[in-house]
């Protein structure tokens, strides 16, 4: 799915929300690999997309994350937006 040889393709910039702990882990892993964190993040995305159809463990991790996100959003909505972060946070 990921064709890293096609360098002429247009790119798209988007934001991904991660926890402070995951951000720290990403930065440390990038340092360990000797590459910028953005390069490592992009590589992990490309690798995941290339292997999502043939890697049962990867699919299971994605399904678990999707279920956890559903629960997080449901709980934030139930709390009337007073819990969680981002644009649904109310004082």
C-alpha cells in the first residue's frame, strides 16, 4: 500500500492527537533512530498502512484503539463535555 519510491506525489499535513507520554516515547525513539520525530511518525504510518491487511496483531491493536476512543468519546459526551480535552472541554 505504501510506495516510498513515488516522491512526486502531493503531500497532506494533518494533526494527530497523542498523549504526552506517547509524544515523549516518539521523540525518544526518533533520537534512538537518529531521525526527526516527524520522519519516524510518517514511517510508522506508512508501515502500518502497508501491513494492515496482512498483520492480524496490527489489526487487533487498531481495533482496540478504536474501541477505546469510542468509550472515551461516549464518556466525554455523558459528562457534558466537562471531561476530556480539546474543543469539547468546558469549565
